[in-house]
C-alpha cells in the first residue's frame, strides 16, 4: 500500500473498492528507506510499528482479506522490497 498512486496504472483501469492511505508507510519512513534493500529488515520493523498505530485500518484490511481477495498495489519498481510486500508479510503474521 502506498500513499501515492502507482506509476503507469490508470485509475480508470482498476476496479478499486478501497484505498487505505493511512495504512501506508509515513513519508518520513519511505524517505529513510529509499528503496535500499540493505535497509529492508529495519524498514519492515519500523513500518510494523507504524501499523500498530492504526489498529482500525489494519482490522478493516484483515476483515476484507477474510471476505475474499485483497490486492495490494505499490509504486516501487522493486517487487520484493516495497510497502505492499511488507504489509502482506505483516498480515500473514510474519517477522521483519
């Protein structure tokens, strides 16, 4: 999840039901991370602390996931080290 719309993806082309911007990493955390794979573990740890500060949004996303398919979008070119990947891991109960 990102606060910014993904590059190259037209809003009209997506059947979007919900966009939880508040669940995205803070601008400060995104800037610190800078998409540096060496910072990935610490990024996840810090992001998960931020997620703990938004329990209602996390709960809503978990409910949606129980109801059916949830698609997490991201704007990064890195498929492995992005906020959506970190959020997916968090929702699955993984560790940073």
